[in-house]
């Protein structure tokens, strides 16, 4: 089968399409013929080699989520899964014609949800949901989503708006993107540095940050008293140590700073929320925003677009 390997960390040019042996599912695993492969921010961070400390080696096949049809199962997995349409979390190995996933990380795909839409919201939707829960978001509170043009940001905007936020501000890079985000529930559009119209709130009860990087402390300063800041991504790099200094300087504001990873949520709880979100997607209450659909061999091009910051929503690869 075909698979895209990261032969050299750094530029997207280090990604190479190769021929590899189709894997065999081990105990508690399923083999899935991929029909859609999500291209996520974590894939780009891994490919750049900037995530650090997790033991990634050259030659890995990136890709953490796929949708397709189960073609084989390993020991301990009910054979009735064979032939079923599914969404699956793979962690790695998704950029290929076939991918392995542990059975607990596989969710049935409703008939009215396409594989492309499934990998657009299958991971990003639960991340947004649980990040807002981690921040103890409540109806009537104001929310800022930093880096709202990606799939996690878009989901956070929609979920916060549907959840009764008093307002949902977003940072984005253009007026055109801002208008698209307004159509999805945003009430205030700010530029990347957090500046915007005069009627934008001076402080926010909840900030969900997908960007990270050196400007993170400036956004911590935008928290309202008792405000909660949650980092769910670091596509611009790790935040500086100045974050803690900003919190101490505003000691009397009782602000909080936290990180969030979906890894800390029990797998069954993730599956319940994912099923609810797939149902909401089918009803039109949530939207899968697809930037582009590219063939598998264009994986490097997908990553170049991500590096250029031109993606709104999610790029999906298809075999």
C-alpha cells in the first residue's frame, strides 16, 4: 500500500510517498481502508520536529484520524465490525491507504455523515467541547477563541455560541475569515494580536488558545477577574515562562492558566461526545468546515498550506 513518511523533520519537503506492506491487526486492533484522512495541527508539529520529548523518529507515518471501512480485525475484536464504516483515532499511521486503530478508539460512522466530514470534526469537536468544560465555561460568560480559523477553533466558536455565551470573540488574519466566523457564531472579530472593534470586551471569562507561542502572555492579560485561560495547542511554539509572571502580577484578579489534552479524558466519554456531535452535524447544528480535499500524494502541499496560515477549517487527504 501507499503511505506518506516523514523522512526528515522540518520542511514539508521531508515528507515522501512510499510503498509499504499492509499492516496486520494485532490483538484489540482493527485495520481500516481509509477513505478520508484528517490533516491536523498536531501532524504539522510532529513533522516540524518541534514537539520534542516524545521519541518520534524519522520514517514515521503521520496522521491521527481517519474514516473508512474496517477490512480486518485482530484477536479480541468482534468480527461483525468488518465491513462497517467508521471513524478512528490512530495517533500515527493515518497518512496511508490502510491504517490500524485500537478498537476502543473506533466509532461507528452514521450513514448521513461523509468520511470527509467525519475527520473534520471527529477529533476537533471533542477537543473543543472538553476544553470549554475544562475552563468551567457557563452560559452568560464571554469567550475568546485564539486561532479560530482551524477546525478546533471553529468547533469552539460554535459550541460556545450554542452554549449560551454572552459573546464569542475570535482572532483571525483577515476580514473575510472574520465574516465566515461570524456566520458560525462569533460576535467580535479581532486581529491576531487581539485588537479589534471598540465594542469588544476588555476582558474575557474564558480564553481558548490553539496558537500558543511568544504572544501568549499578552492574551493572559485579557482575562477578566476569575477568568480561565486554557491552551489546547501550540502551533506557534511553546508559550514563554513570562506567563506565570503575568498571573502573579495580576494576583488580585484570581486568574487561572491551564493546559488541556484530550488524552486526559476517558475514551468512553470522548466516544459519547463524538456520537452527539456527529448527530448534531447531521441536524445542521454543527458544521464540518473543509478547506480542501487533496489526494494522499499531495500531503506535503497540505502541510505547506498549513505553514502558510491559509487554511480555514481542515484539509482532508483521500487515497
